[in-house]
C-alpha cells in the first residue's frame, strides 16, 4: 500500500501534543548516546510539565513561525522559528531557528531539508539577513546537516549556557540569501529579543 505523501503546513496550537511527543522521541534518539534512560525519562517528565507554558505558548505566539511536516493526519516533523531569544553578538542576526525535529523512524528521507528550506524561504521573503541556531556539540548528525545547508559554526555559546554533563550548545549562523527581485518582504510577526516563551 502506497504511503500518503509528506506535506508541509503551518503549525497551530492544535498540534501541541503531537509536537511535544515528537520532540521527546527525537531528542531521546540522539541524546541516548550521552544520557542514561533514567535521566532521559526524568527530562521528558519535566518537558511534559511545560506543555502549556512552553509548547502551547510557542505555537500560539504570533511572532513564532511554526511548520509541521505531516503524513496524512500524523505529524512527522516540525520547526519553530522566530526572533532571536537572546541578544546576538553578530550584528544583523535577527532571527533564530529554535527547533527542528523529525520522527527518528523517518530520518534520512529529506524531511528536515524540506522543513529547513521552508524556514529559509520565509526569512528571505521577509528580508532577514542573518539567522541563528544552537545545537548540542555532541550531536554530530545535526551539525553535519547544518553545515551541508550553509550554516557556519561561529563559536557563539547560548547565553544561558545549558549543559548535559561536559557538553554545551554551539552557535551556528546562516547568511540568508537575498530576496528575489520584486518579492514583498512580509514578516509573520516580530518582537524584541527575550520575549519568546521560555526556551529549553
């Protein structure tokens, strides 16, 4: 039986539970190499406790641009992006990719590339010059993916400096391609740094 195609659509607050559970599955898949199962379970319980204050709030925030990759009625990937969550040391870096996650069962099928490409298209149409993301330094798969897609490791650290044992988050920056001639820069929303619902 042929599987339904994977499509991209805007994320809404109705996706809160699907996004939360997908985030937990995806992060467990790559963090399992450095964290024991008991620690992963405890961390997942904390994040489930933030369902409303973080996940639902992010999906409802007008300044946050969320996208879901769906197969039928199942969410198999998502992105959350918006204004930088901390003042950025790089002048002109105004926007941030907060999260990009794909169901581990579907890794390697190009879904993350489509989701990331959609973010870049949105930034370009809005006239964004430079965008930021942070990734755990042990997550080599993700770091290779970002490097292939033009992101540069610029040595920046997230100001709140979260840790998993000896590991820290590294900053990557993208110079966004210039908008197409005649394109209308329309931004989904904007807010000053630090107004995005609590990160973590």
